[in-house]
C-alpha cells in the first residue's frame, strides 16, 4: 500500500500510431495515458513512447505497462535487436515504480 510514481518507456518500430498507458489489471482502469507517437509502416521509422503518473493503492494491485499500436509488425515491431555482445539482452520497455509514501 502507499503512493507511487510510475514512469514507463517503450520503443515502437514501423507500427504507425502508438501510445503507452499504465493500467490497473483489476478492475481494468487506466492510471495514465502517454503521448501519442507515430512511425511509418514498412520503412526505418521508430518512436520512443513515454507515460508517467501518480497512483495510490490500499491493497495489493497488479499494474501493467501496455502499448497500443494501430498496426502490427511481425518480428521487429517492438524495435530492432541491439545486441553488441552475446552476454547482453534486448530491452524494449522499461517501467519504474517509485514509492513516495
């Protein structure tokens, strides 16, 4: 329980319009909607999406970082692989949760 600041980022690649949101799993309510972004379908076009918001919980709550896109792109719609060594992993989305009180 407490008050939290949540900040999410995610990449999109060639999926036309896209937007992030922070969502409470049950009962299915949106905490915050991010800035709308646009990419071009079928060409080298990417966008970094952002969303942030404050949220107070009084009992255990499931939070999701969700990304909606107007088009899908099989294989690399979340972004291109950036592996520089075999020991690294690709990160396409990030969610920070900071407890304030």
